[in-house]
């Protein structure tokens, strides 16, 4: 899951992992208790000390407003989105860039 992150930062005993806006679903899944605990455990083993983990969306890489067809295509091609749509029988009804109403 972490391989889809766009960047990471360490500040004040906290690891901040940034995901692109189009991977919002993946970032939200990583914030669940079990995946987050696994990530903390691995991080603590590698670093050698406890650290907080924070998952954030990387808004600096958001698609330009008005480019929803490209954004929709990215969602439709995203393997995690496709898997969720198949599993729950969903469909993408609309796509909005961050900040759009």
C-alpha cells in the first residue's frame, strides 16, 4: 500500500506519508487500525524507536480544476478503485477536483 505514496517526511517523532488525491481510497484504507498497526510495527523495527504515523493527501499534486475527464480516467484505471467497485457493485457517478462544489 505504501508504494503508492508520492512522498514522506519525518518531523517531530512523526512519519507523514503523502498519497496523491486520486489514491484517496488507498490512503483511507491505510488509516484503518490493522494496516496502521502493521506500518507502525515495521517502522519501529527499522527506526529502532516508536514513531507516530500520519497519512495525508498530497494536494500539491492535485489535478487542475476543469480537467475532470482526465481525473475520471485515472480513477477508472486505478486497480484499487476497480477492485472496490467490483466487490461492492458500485459505479463512478461523478468526479470532482478538490475544492469543487
